[in-house]
């Protein structure tokens, strides 16, 4: 039996300064990063806009061997980048048409070629993986505009003035 009785031996002392000890910090404990919910950084916005310009130029010149894309008029309205700049989502639309979803499998198929074109054009350390999503913002704006033109809504807006 030990001189202290049946108590467990004390934990070995860590290398922690008194100042760190007072702040509750211990060595080896990783600092937690706050959840990323903030707006995109200036670098994300700048690189995303450059990628949008490159993609828009490719779609405008119709440099595709795929006949489905060679005939399509595609507009790239926005590109969003992940915080680490390794994943990019391009929002596309076809002005005057609503069949954007039909082009998504084709765009997924040619995404590696589009990525290589972006890599040749932009001086980035890592070229982001490209994915495509339909942009429904114009459809939504048209719907809101139609609602605002209804006689009941116009009457209510005039009565508030």
C-alpha cells in the first residue's frame, strides 16, 4: 500500500506557463476555428469573377466538340468559390428558355475539359473543380414582376401612398 492510501497517482504536470494556465490554455489542445458563415472574401470574389469571364468566353465561342453544347446559348451569371478555392459552382441559364436542367449532365461530362481551359488561362496554384447549377434568379424576378403588375397589388400599393 502506498503512503497516500488507495488514491490514484497524480497526473504528470504539463509544460504550461502560469500565464497560459490562468487563461485556461493547455499545450497541445488545438484551437477551434469559428464556423464559416461570413461573406466571401475579396480573393474568392475576384477569382470567381475571373472564372466566370473565362467560362463565358468559352461558351460564347462555342469551342465544344459535343453537339449538344455547340448549339446551346449558355449564360454564366455567377460563380461561387469555396473558402479554400478548390471548388467552384457556376450558375448558368439560357435566356428565353427553361431547359437548363437538360444541359447539366452534358456540362458535368465536359467539366474536366472546362477546368483545363480555366487552368491554362488563369495563374492559380490549384484550379477549382467545376460544378454547374441552374440559375433561377431571372425566373423568380419575372414571377415577382408579374405579381406586382396584378390589378389587386397595384390597387393596394396606390392605397398605401
